[in-house]
C-alpha cells in the first residue's frame, strides 16, 4: 500500500509538471515543431523586425497535414503582415534598401509573398521617378530656371511616399528659394556696382556679404566681389592721400574680410575697425560693454606697424581713446556707486563725475549723469512730503484735503517732484470743490423733479466757471432750459399750425416767426414756415394763371352771346376746371 501510494504521487507530479521552455536563440527551422511554434509565437509579440523575420522563418513551409499546421499558420500570416508594415514605414522614412531587404524576407509559398513582391516593385518604380524629378529640379536650379523648378516640385507632390512628399520636397524647395534669393541679391549688387560710384560699390559689397556662402550664386559672384573690393580699396587710399581720413575709413569699412590683402590695406581695415569700436563706445550711459569696446579699439590700433602709412594717425587716436578709457572708468565707477541710491552715494558719485576735465569728450556725459543724480537726491528728499500728503488726504474730508495740499506745497518750485505735487494738489482741490458744490446740484435736481425748472436753473447757475462741477452744472442747465423752451413755444407753434390748416398761411408764418433763434423749437418752426411759404407761392401762381386765362375768354363770350331782339337768354355753362385752393389773408 505504501509503495502504491508513492508510485501514484510520483505519477501525478510527472503528469502535471510544466515542460521546460526551449532556448529560442538556438532554435532553427530543423528543431522540434513544438519548439519552433513556441519561439515563433514569442517572436511575433515583439515589434522588432529581426524577431518578426525569425517568426516568419520558423513557421514557413509547414505541411498542411502537420498536426501543428492550424496553430502555425496564423502566426505566419500575422508576422508577415507586421514585417511588411514595418518595411513600408522604413520606405516612407527614405531607406529603400532596408525596406526591400525586409520585404524580401517573406518566403515563397507564404500568403503575403506576392503582395510583398508587388510592394517592392511599386517602391522601386516610385523611387526611380522621384530621383528623375529631383535631378530635373537640381538642373533647373543650376540654370536659374525657377519656373521649371517650381513645376518639377509640384510633380514631386504627386508621389505617394512620405519621403518624397515631405522631406525631399521641403529640402529641394528650400534649396530653390535659397538660390533664388542669393541670385536676386547678386543681381542687385551688380546693378549697384555697375554705376562705378564708390558709395554704390560699398552698398554692393554690403549686399554681397549677405549672400549665403554655400550657394552657387556666391561661387559665381566671388570674382565680382574681389574686383569691387579692390576698386573700393583704391578709392580709400585716394581719400587718405587727400587728407579725408573719415571718408577713407567709411569706405574701407564696407570691405569684406580677406586674409590675402596687402599689409597697407590690412592696416587701413584694422584702423577702421578700431574707429568703429570707439564710436560704439561713445554712449551717454557708461557701461562695461562700452569700456570693453574702447579697450578693444585701443588694442586694434596698437597692432598697426610703425612702418605703416596709418601709424601716426592711429597713435593720435590711441592717445585720445586712452583718455576716454580713464574717464569712462571714472564714470562707470561713479555709476556703480550711485546705484546704491542713497543721498551720500549720489553725492560721492557727483564728486567723481566732476573730476572729468571740461575739455574731455566725456564731459557732457558726466554733466548729464550729475543732473540725473541731483534729481534723484531731490526725489529722495521730497518723497516723504508726498507720502505724508497722501496719508492726510485719505479720510476724504475737506479738512483732510486742505491739510494734504498744505503738505504737498512744501515741494518747492524747480524740484524734481514739483510736477507730481502740483498734480496731486489739483486733484485734491477739485475734490474739495466737488464736496462744496454737490449740495447745490442736489438742490437744483430736487427743484427740477418738482417741476420748478426755472428755479432749478437759477440754483445751478450759482456754480461758477472756475469750479470743478461747472461742466456738469452746465449740462444739466442746458437740458432744463430746452424743456422750458419747448413748454413755452409749443403753444405758439400749435397756433400757427391751426392757422395754416384753415388756409391762413400768411398769418401762420407770422405767428411761427415769434419763435426766436436758439430756441429748442426754432428749427422745427423754420421748416414749417418754409413749407407754408412754398404752398402760398404755389396758390398765388395758380390764381394768376387762371386770371390771365379768364380775361380773353370773357371778352369773346360777351361778343358771341350778345342777345338779339328775337333771341331768348341762355344759362351759362358750368365751369370744367376745379376752383383753386382757398387762400385767406
């Protein structure tokens, strides 16, 4: 019984034990089918192209009669699909060789072999078309045929690969734009240089230096740039010999850097560079950058050899610049001291600035700084007055504002904060007047609400033009005055309209003319009077025309209708025309 029990337990453990997994690194197409299937399933889960190719190779060429064929077939199909997808992505990235190599790993006799071969043929055909278009674009750029290059770029957009649609199209577009812009600059520079004027040649050189050095246009324009530089350099020497030092320096500063220049030319360019740095250092506000620029200018002037034509002039400028350096150091140190923003530091900075000699070019700069520091000292001294004044005005009463005004007036005329103090005083004065006059406006509003408009107007007129609420009072008075005038003149206008309705137009006009200019209803009365006058003139014209027409007709009728002794009288015929409008004066 014990032996049977031990044997049963051992058999159970043997049957339920999980078999060991195979080592997939050593599994090949000749290994056991079970091991090949397990490794293929494991490799298929990876996104690595090498693992997918391993899964395809391990599940390819299995017989349909194999007992594991139904499990291996889906692995082969899915691994092939993933591998072909990765090959397609690699093609879109521009690596056609690797894309073809991956797609070719799908073996013959597998489901996706035909699709992979068709995909490879399409990629190769598109790549050939893309390279042809690319060659046409590059050839058009070399020939400066920008229109043809643009058309070829549009044809490149017809391809399906992201590599040609995006990356290569963008690169070729940028290359075309770079060359087109470079050639435009070169052409413009050639037009300027063709005039022969030194100023235009300098502008041409400045424009040529902006051309991209890697462009074909620069390679073509290099000979022109060298020729223009030589011409401008000769002109600079001529100006120097004539004593026009500034003109020579201004001309030579346009030259591009060239290590092959003659020593005299290099000295002139070196000296012009020093002059340019020194000019940049001449700023109103001293700073370390200006000091460094001036020191660099001094160092550049020192490099001019004693045998050079420009040595003497450079030494003269060198002495001036060294004096500038000392003054600039003094002002820079004074500025640093003043940055502490204390009355004592401002006073010490002022003393340092006064040490700059009157004949020094930095004298004006020193005086500007001294004036600024003195204003800062005044601000520091007077700011407590304004702070106390603001504190006193905070309650908002008349007494508080008056006390604040008295405190702010301690800032005397000519001080830095005088304008700020005057602004505050004016504001507080307006507030005092507002507090004093607001009851007058409130009383006037109360009278107006009660219908006593004339009394309200008289009350509001008590605010004089020099008071803060004068404008508001005048606006209210204008509104009430208009209301009063409308109430007074409306009966007059209505009476005139009634007379006009009865036909008494002249009387209506006379009544409406009683409304004087400037009154609220004056324009309305004038419009009505114009209409009535036009109507009256129209009626008078009709009556005059009828009178002229009736006079001859009555004479003729009298002659033709005279009664004979044997005739009997006839009744006159009714008039065929309507009677004219009635007009009464």
